C-alpha cells in the first residue's frame, strides 16, 4: 500500500502558503466525489440530485429560444441589470404566489442558481465565527458555503415535523451566553435535502414565533416546495412573516438547472446589500438564461409541466419505497417523503454507510453516505437515496442491489465479528433515530 | 434643501447591525449609478462599457442554439461540471493560443463572467488586510471585488508603457517592511480599463522579471487583448511565465457578455482551490451558456467575427479621437489607445470631472468620472470615455457636446472664480500627468 507523502504534495504547490484562511473550509463534497463512480452506466445511481428533465417540451423550447436570439439577440446577449431582469422578477412573483407569498419584484435579486443566492446571503451576513443554526441533517452544499465564509454551524434536533423550536431556543441561548452571535437559521422546510422531511404547518407557525421572539433571521431554502405528491403546496415561511425571512427560490427543479437561475427575496435593506454583492461577484447574473426562462414561462404551460413532474417523481418515490420494503433487512428504517427527491435511510445498528459504500459500488449501486450532511461527524449509519433521476424499474433494481450489499456485509460481520477498518466507535446512537 | 436624516434611514433597516464587516466595502459603483441617466435615448453615452454586438450572426446563432436544445436539451439544460465543460475548455485553449499561451484544458475553470473569476481568485487568496497592487488607474469592478474581501489596494505609478516595475519593487518592499503581505499584483496589460494603455512587450518582460525576483503572483485580466486596431495581438504575460501568472479570460468582448462565460487559467494547486470555490459558489457555472458558446465556436467563423469587431471598434476609436481633437479646449489631454474600448481624458487644471458631470448631462452627454478608478481619491481631473457602443457619428456628436459643457464651465469660472460646490481642494496634481 502506497502512503501519500504529504511533504511531496505540499512541495508541488508553490502557492501553499498564499491561500486565504477561508480556503481551509473548502473540501471536495461527498456528493461530487461520488460522481465518477455513480455515473458509470452499469451502476444504478441513487446518489445524484440531478432532475429528470427529459419530458420538457424540447421542440417548443428550442424554437422559442432560437427565435428570441434572432429577434432580440443584441439585447438578450448583452450585459443586464445587476438585480436581474424586471419581467422575470415579476413572473417569479407569480411562481411564489403558489406557496402563498405576496412579494414585490423590487425585493428580488436573481442569482446564478440558488446556490449563489445562498453564497451572497452568507457573504453579506456572516463574519468569521458567527453561528448559523441548521437542521439535522442539512444540505451538504449549504455546509460548504457556510464553511467557506468561516461560519460556525450548529445542528438543531429535527423530527418528522421539522426542526424542533425548543431546540432553536436552547441553541440560541447557549450561543448568546457565550458572547457569540446567531447570524441566521437555515432551513429547507419542504422535503429537506437529504432527509425528505416536510415541516408541518403547525411547526412553521411555532418556528416563526420563536424567530420573532429571539429576533433571528430565517433563511428559507425552497427548491422542492412545488414538487408535492400527496398534498397541495404548503404555505412558505415567508408567507407568514415578511420581515424575518430571507427566501431562496430556484428554477432548477421546476424547470431546468442548466440555466443557473435562482433568486433571493429579502427585506429591502438586505436586498440592497445583496444587489451590490451580486454586482461585485458577477456584474450581473446570466442575462441570456433569464430571458430564456422568461420566454419559457410566457409561452409554455409551466404549471402543467410541474404537474407532470409531480406525477413522474411520485412514481419514482413509490418505486423506491416499494423496493426498500422488499429488500431491506430488519432494523433498517427510512423516511416516507411526500414530495421532493430524497429518502433518508438509517442502517441497522453497527453498520457504517461510508464503509458500506465500496461494497455497494461492487454491487453496482451508489448512494451518498450520511456524514456529508452533518458538520459534526454524525450520520455514519445514514445514507441519502435519491429517486429523481433513474427510471422506476432501475430504482427498484437499485434497492435490490443495496439489499445484497447489506446482506453480504452482515454475513461478514457474523463470520468475523464487527468489521470496521476505520476504527470508528460502534454503538453510537445514530442521528435520525431520536 | 432636504437633509437626509441618517437615524431615520437606519431605523428603516432592522438588519443594520447584522451585516458582515466585509459589506462595509460594498458601494454603488460610479459606472452603475450613471446608468439611469446614460441610458436615456437623447443622451450620447460615452459612459458604459457595453459592447456593440448587433453584427453577430443572429440567424445562424438562433438556429444553432435552438437546434442544440432540441437535440441535446436534457444534457445541456442539466447540472454540469464544477470546473466547466471539457470541450469548451479545449476550445478556450485555441482562443488563448492567439496570444501565445500554451495551456492544458485541465488548468482552466469556467466562471460566470471573468468578474466571477476575479471574485474566486480573490476569495481563495486574500485575507482581510492583505495588499493587492494595482495600476493607476484600474478597473472599478476589480476595486469593488478587492474591497468586498477586505483587501487593501495600493496603486503603483503607471506610464504610457504600463505599470512601472521599479514602483512595484518599491511598493512591495514598503509593504513587506511593515509586516504585511502583497497577495498579488492585478494588471490589465491590454488596453487597460479605464486608461486604454497597452503594456509594451519590453515592460512585460521587466514585470515578469520583477515578479519572479520578488515571488509575487500576477493576476492578468485580459478581456480586450484580441481587439487590437493597429497591431497584431500582443504576447500575454501568461505566455512568458506559467508559474507566476493567474490569467483571466472572457467571451464578453470577443463574442457576447450575456452568456456570462469567462475563465481562469491557473497553476494546478491554485486551480484545484478555484474549482472547489466555484462548486461552493454556484455548484457549476452556467451550463447552457457554455454549450451555446461552444456551439458558436464550432459552427461560426469566430475569428472572422473578431476581425469585424476590430474594424468596427477602430472606426469608433477614430471618431472619438477626431472629435476630441476638434472640440477639446487647450490644456486637455487624452490617451490614444491602439485597441479596446476606452480613452482616458485629463481636464485642464482646476476642473473637476465629478462636478462637471451634471453639466455634461444637461448637454446630453455622459462619461464616467475618474475617481471611481482609484481606491485613494485621485482621478478628479480625469474621465473615462468609451467608444464601444454608440455609432461613430454619435460619438463625434458626444465630443461636441462635451466640449460645450467644458466651455460653459470655463466661462462660469472666468466670471465667478473657481466653482466648486463640493469644497474639494483645487490645484491638486491630477493623476495621469506624471
């Protein structure tokens, strides 16, 4: 076995002493690291979060966008507003109205995907060492952004109704009593990535009340809210309080991610700072993409398309749940999401999802191990299973392969005792069980 | 006259105490603030830096990009690589070869416009308080980015051959002797924005030698290098030293800015950090835009298009220089750029370009006052005049109006003495004279 020589790899980068302190938080995300393996055609990938957009009206879209270039090219291919195109911001208000939000286009800034929206929000709010409260577990890409601005993440306990308000109160008091600042609470209330949990309406009301009481900003990240399967879209936190909520929206799941168009809806003072930060970061968000999406919303049946997505993803969710039911051993548990892209699975006691990963790959199935969704090392018995991209048949087959991998691991454990080459402690309570 | 009540405007933003320290550097750029006025149709705008892209082959482009959506929509509208699409990175190597650069696609990361490339470079390199050396004057958008990461900018004297190497040495020694770090030197060697100055080849060699001697990173920002009028493209700094130069490229001026596609070419260690920072900032740069540009480069005569741009902008440069010759009063001087978009003008002694701005607007001509291009308050006798967007006739007419505004100001000064409502000191040496 070759041990990498750290001195050599250091010597290879002459800039090793030049990097800013904030780069210490930069690391390869667990999701990204899996891509090479998960994208091999023989592997059923339950790992990626890539939407299935093959049912979009490609012919109509191609003709509409091609025509737009011919008729308005010099405008739509030039620089635009740092805040984003006004017509698109008006259309975004119509989209948000589906979740009960009343907003003015003036309070929206367009971002290069909602990931960049979160980056800008963090940039204008977080000083190094400031605390950000998050759900348990939470979106790996948000953890990366917070870390790159040297924010300190604290996970708050979360149950099947969402983040627990008394936990928010306790964490805030603890942080404040140590002289630090809670800069905001980051939540994905609809079909959380990775847990799939939907925050109940009652819980939303309680969380808003706590935020008002403690004067905490809520950052509501909502890519999946319109992709409900068994119920109508739920009222956004922003629909309950316009003053304490910064709202992040995205076209990546209701239309297509490749345009990289998301948005932030924020109170006026925050919005002004966000626009300045956007101009500093990009001059203006992608102009051509904005016109393309605006044209799609104007000329295509976007609401009908969302209905189609809901029904398509529901079939896939059903295939995954059926497969888990058929193939998982006793002692395994998982969430039953009513929308979105993800199921969160907890392995039987003693299993480690990082460790199981290689065996799963050899059985030609991929998932994302749970530890990436925690800033504090928890999640080792968990995995994120996504049902967005493969067909229902492939998803079902994926669960069969996963069941095989788990059975093989269990057999080895029965034969040789507890197998854990990494030496991590067994018997820890796994998150998601409480 | 209404004096704004600072307490009231503060009370209007309940988040006023929540912002991160880095937002203190965020301010409305002088260029952006002018847009509302400069875009009125009766005004000749010599202010904006918007390229004239009306001669692009719109029909061919619309048909190529529309066809791409029909044939490959599910791929080109989905998430893509954080580093950027491989084929486009290969094509970018062909583009850079025109300025003598030999590079591997592996060492390129795509950015959301080269502005975002600069943002990422600053993010991974600059700690608060680190020093960045820049030309005098330099790009206002770069000053904004450096400020937003709390970098400290020091201007180095610049003449008609570019930045002065002995000034770089002196500034570096001064910074280092005070215990601080020069993180990099930022330069626009080709047709500097705003001065229009082209760094001579001899000066490039000297600068590289100084960078090697002092072990300083050079950040070479090159949006205009292929838009030469009277000479062939010059060798890039990066073509002379691959180890000390981080190179920023852009399609905004050689094709179209609305796609927001630029790139960074960097040594391997830096590149790795930039890709992680890009994933954290946006997940991936605009995918659809990248495929659209790649298709343009594959199917259209992009080199011929650049020739057309060169000849079109040359005519506009000529109109501006002819107009200045015909309409500027004695004591005015200006640069004679051999490419790019900008002329840098120095008003006669005693004039203030910020102050003249309102009078120019009433004469229906707009420019950007010089102070925005300095971090240290200089530039008050200067203005940036751009010749990229209006027709040659309008540009010439703009100089006539500017001449009228200056003459009117001069007349008032002769009648009433020195007119300076802002109370800034007169008689200061103006930058650009040395």
